[in-house]
C-alpha cells in the first residue's frame, strides 16, 4: 500500500465507492482533468490499482478579515493557504484509520510546500458536521464565515508531524 499521485491509466477509479456520490464522481470523472489543467493534485492511497482513499490539494488564498484576530497580517488582504479540497475513503476501508493516514499525508505535503513557498496552513470546507468533527480532532478551527470552513495553521501541522 502506498501514496501516489493519481494516475488514471494505472488506478481503478471506477471501482471506488465512498458512499458519497459527489466524491465518487469527482474521482471518477473530474480529478484527472483538474490535474491536467494544473488546478489541483490528487493523491491516492492504493494497493496496486485499487484505490483505498484519496484527497485533493491545491493553492488557495483566504481574505485576512476571515482569519481569527490573532492571525491578522497587517496590510495583506489575502493570506496563502493550501486547500484540502476533497478527502474520501472507499466504503470497504472506512473505520480502519485510512482517513487519518490520508490527512497526515496532506500535512506532509503542506510541510514540504511551506518550506519552499509561503503558506500559513490548510483550509478545508467540511461537507457536513460529521466531517467537521473529523477535521476538528486534528486541531482545525472554524473561520469566521462558516462553521464548516476550517483552518489548521502550519505551526499546528508541524507539531502533529
């Protein structure tokens, strides 16, 4: 089992089913196009061709007035983050810690990026309250605009790794 960037010629996207139609459709029909256009990178945890889980990550910015007060950045109007766009685990593997493995891999990617370019951390838009609880267990905190838009600063990522 290993983490790899999605390769549609190698990974069996059609067999993936996490139980959420939008997340299945993204992997099966859109993810490769988004990668080709340079909009995101999609990482899979796979055993041979079988995808156990995946996540997407891309560059993002957040208006500084949406950040917590202690995160204000002077005259900057936008702050750099990475966006954890989607994260899903196939039904057959749910509840076995693979979601945690995926998010820690995303933390590692964020750490690598932050050492090379400026980024303050990761943003995620949790699809519902259950997903928000999953992210909050890692220390993600809500931004001011929505209870399900969450932020984890790079300093917290560093301490988790």
